[in-house]
């Protein structure tokens, strides 16, 4: 892959002090909160985000998702989550909140910029992006989450199974399953929320190794 060098995004001196630049990979809640903290400590972070917006993986979660954590513990530093603090927000409220948070953040956010590699360089790191650019920075924070790489267990017999197998990361709504038999594997929040939703449209079995956990409200 041919690369070209861009100047290290920010490395400047102010009041005789070197303000280091930091590249933050991923513009989800972790990357945004990290960038906020870095600004508070005098760094100049640049967020590189693969998606169109710095709102993390939330828009890719299933349509009916309701948080299992109340609004009061979903605030990122510097911006309270809006509305009743005791309610359980819906997916799109989180997306709206993160969009507002990103817009108010005093830092550069480069969207549609997927990081393809991070290499040690003489004075820090060389961060390559899909467009062939190379960014140099003394510090790099990986905040790329795990949703891009869902765990798909290698279940015995799966190769010969003729039905549809879907990971919860690819589930959006119950419409494609109407009238069918569905086994939902798992016992935590995604599995239980999806199974309850599907049960109104399909014949559903919840398969778990242990009794399903009822999470207490925080
Ligand atoms: C179904 C479901 C329900 C959940 N419910 C709750 C809940 O009720 N309460 C709660 O607190 N948490 C909940 N979570 C967990 C919460 O969504 C995650 O903990 C949170 O999104 C993690 O934030 P993050 O910023 O680390 O990762 P993400 O939100 O995944 O953000 C990572 C970002 O990095 C970007 N990225 C990835 N790779 C690259 C790359 N190579 N280059 C550039 N950018 C990259 C992605 O595009 C993404 O925007 C839930 C999760 C799921 C799946």
C-alpha cells in the first residue's frame, strides 16, 4: 500500500510547554470521553472514526433497543444525559446524545477515516488510514470497541445446519422471522430483549447454559 505522510496533526508549544497530540481511534462513547479528558489535561486529540458520524456502534444496534442502564448513569463527562434521569433511554436517544456531545467537543474529528494499521515510529506512532494517509503522533488511544468483530462461536454441527444463523449484531427487528421457529442462544440483555420481541411474531425458545439473569435496575 502506498502511503503519504501528513504532518503530525498537532504538536505545538504554548507557554514553553509542549502540548502533545494524541490520535484517538474510534468516535464512540469511549473515544469521545477520552478526547474530552485529554482536552481537560491540555492535550490536542484528533479522533479518527471509520463511520459517517462519531456516534459509536449505537445506530447499528437493533431498532427496539432500550438501555438496561438508566439515563442518570449514561452521562459522559461535561454533558448530562437529557430528560428524566431515572428512565431507560431508547437507542436513538443515545445516538442523539452522542451526536450532540461530539458537536460540542473541542477537538478535530475525522469521520469516514478507517485506521488500517498502527506502527511504532521514531517519536511515537505512525497511524495509517484506508485512504493511504499516514498520521504521526506521539500517543495513540485505541477506542475502536468490539462491535465490529462479533464473537461467532464454532458450534458443533453448524456447517450442516440448513436454517438461518444470525448473530445478534445483525438483528434489527422481528419482521423477517414472522411465523418461524427461532432458537435464541444466550441469557443476557441482548438475547432476552430479542427473544421477548420475537415471541410476539414467532415460536421462540431461549437456550441458556444457566438460568436467565434478571438484571436489577441500577
Ligand atoms: C445490544 C446492546 C445493548 C447495550 N446496552 C447498553 C446499555 O443499556 N447500557 C450501557 O451502558 N451499555 C450498553 N451496551 C454497551 C455499549 O453499547 C458499549 O459498551 C459501548 O458502545 C462501547 O463504546 P465504545 O466507544 O467503546 O465502542 P463503540 O460504540 O463500538 O465505538 C467504537 C467506534 O470505533 C469505530 N472504529 C472501529 N474500528 C475502527 C477503525 N479501525 N478506525 C476508525 N474507527 C474505528 C467504530 O466505527 C465506532 O464508531 C450495549 C451493547 C449492545 C451491543
